[in-house]
């Protein structure tokens, strides 16, 4: 299939590469011409403007927007809407608020343009591992996109054991992508995914902070422990019930630098953690752990503990997120 990609940052460029490896034709555009030139040298079709970009797409036109959420996404979707026609498809693969998806979809539907929201997880490793995708939008549009989604997804593979009984179920969940429901459902599921991610990361971070301080002089000498934290992370990767990809990233970071002195501990939040808590409030659902994890990120911008450095290390390893502040 032929698809256009707007936004050639950490994820967008690698998604284009994975699509091309799967045999799809990709038209690309980015505000930075150097990004366009780089991916065009690998086989993508370059475009010099949005008009040029839209003009090079097939029919129906498919444009995947992979730019930062907020104003950048809003402006890009609006600009595309002015140039696209009935039955064309705009995909927002960023981290938009699901309520914005619903609003945009209503506006685009007046011109017959179909809007699909795809919550995308995979970070800088997606080219190799594939992307987990949570999808919302009109069913017929999502069905049309299936070859693209299937290429981007990890596939079943052999690394993850099959859930007992799953052979009796249908659908694409085992392939790593899932149609979640109408417009906004994809980003809603991705929003909660990121809220849970905050909680998991915070639990690891606090645990390793306890290990780091286990030899504190404030403790009685007989219960002080000088622990090899990198080795603890490594042994937990092998057979432990708390093993995970996030733990893999912690083990990697600690092996590189056991004190994590290359991280300041300043931990940003993408917005989805906040939105998850707001959704919990609207639904009157207790979310104690997720709320505490979000507040811990706020605190990290005032003082930096070893726990915050562990959080920074995980964010850099899975998503290439660079700290806004630096220091020891």
C-alpha cells in the first residue's frame, strides 16, 4: 500500500523504515528537510511541502501524523483536512487526548474524511521489535489499513508464550495490534497504558532506591548491606515474577553506570499520566498507585533521588527521552 508519514522523529522515521521493509510505498514530510533527505536516501518518496505530500499520495489518500501531541498535531491535522477529500484517511499515531480525537473526527466527517487514532507503543526499539498499537475509528477505515497495521505490529513470534485458551479466540491482539472501538478508543487505551507504565516504573525506581540506601550509616551495622544493584536487576530478569522489558532496561542502564550519575533524575511526563488520573476522577475509580507515580514525577523536578535517576534511565532506554536538566 501507499501511505504518507508526517513527522520523521524518533518513531516516525523508524516506522517508515519498517513499512518499507514490509513492501509498502512511503511518502514522507517533515519540517526539517534534512530528516526528509535522510529517509528518502533509504527509499522513501520525499515531499517538499504539504501540498506536494498530499499530491503524491494514492487513492484513497492515507496520511499518518507522527508529531508531538497538542498544537503540532492540531495544526497538522487541520492543514491536511484542507487538502484532502471524501474517503481519505488521516491517522493520528501520537499521544493525543482521546477527547481531541472525538472533536477532530466530527469536524473532518463533514468533508467525508475518515479519522483514525492509533495509540502507538514501541519507542526507539520499534523498528526491530515492532509496535504495539491500540486503534480507534470507523471500522471500514481500520479494515482498509490492516495491511499497514499488520506490518508495523510485532506479530505473534516465538518469544511470548501463547495465553492458554487463546487459540479459541479470534482477532489481532496476539499480533500486537487491536481495534478498540470508535474514534478515541485507541488513544483512551494508550492513555491508561501510559498511566500504568508510570506506576510500574515508579515501583522499580523505589525498590532500587531502597537497595542503594541499604548500607546507610543510619542503620545498625548488622543490617547494612552493600548490594550489587546491577546484578540484582540481572537475576530478576531470569525467572522472577517481576521480570519485564522495563526491568531489562534498568539492568542495561545499571550495567553501563551503577550510580546512574549520567542522569539528573529530572523526570518529565507526557501528559497521558495526567489524563489517566483525570479519567479516573470522572469515572470515580480509585487510582492510588497511578496518582502517586504522577506526583513523584512532579517532585523529581525539585529534588533528585536515585529513584528518579532510575526513572530517567528507563525513559531514555525505551523512548530516547532526553532529560531537560543535566547534572550528577
